[in-house]
């Protein structure tokens, strides 16, 4: 049985899904963002992706779903939140987004953790150097 012309049959790729979204539901640009209410700049995936692969234009890894109802209008910052992984409420590392907030689409908690790790690494290196210097001094 042919299902030619069926959108669900053709929307298997990232580009195909977004094409189908625009055809069936129009443009999401300017609609209120499903998360924060600011004007959206496109359709964003709000559910688990069914596919992960390279974007047809820029080749970066993107996630998409063949289920069109998994898409809502999203503003740029909310869309980038999801692009970096995690969920609306938790970042990929499990920081509560409400508590931490984000900066440039990145979780502030993750940025702080990264800085802490750098500082800790620096302290360990300095402590090691100090210890060596002491040992050298005591033997000398
Ligand atoms: Zn938003
Ligand atoms: Zn985080």
C-alpha cells in the first residue's frame, strides 16, 4: 500500500522534519516561546529526540524527532538550552536551572564547577612544587 505524499513517511531527516513542520504548522517565528513566552525564532524540540546526526548544512551534531508534536515554538535562548542537553529544569550535569540560571545558553553551575576544578588543579600543582622545594631544602 503506497503512502506517497504522506509527510510522516518523508519526514525522517532533520531537514525533512523542519520542512514538514513549516508546511503543516507554519512558521514558529514570532510565536510566544513555549518555555518563557518571548518571541520564538523557530521550532524547537521539547521531547526526547528520535534521531541524532549531523546537520545537513553545517554538519554539527543535531537532535531531532520524527514526531511533529514534539516541537514547540522556542526563543533562541530556550532553544540553545535544549541544544546543550539536559532538560528545562536540569542541566546535563544535574544543576537546577532555576537556581543556577544560564549564561549564553550554558549552565552557570557547570561554569562554576569547571572553574573550581581548574583552581583545585592549580592548588595541587603548587602544593606539589612546595613539597619538593622543602624536601630539597631539608636535604641540603
Ligand atoms: Zn524562551
Ligand atoms: Zn550544570
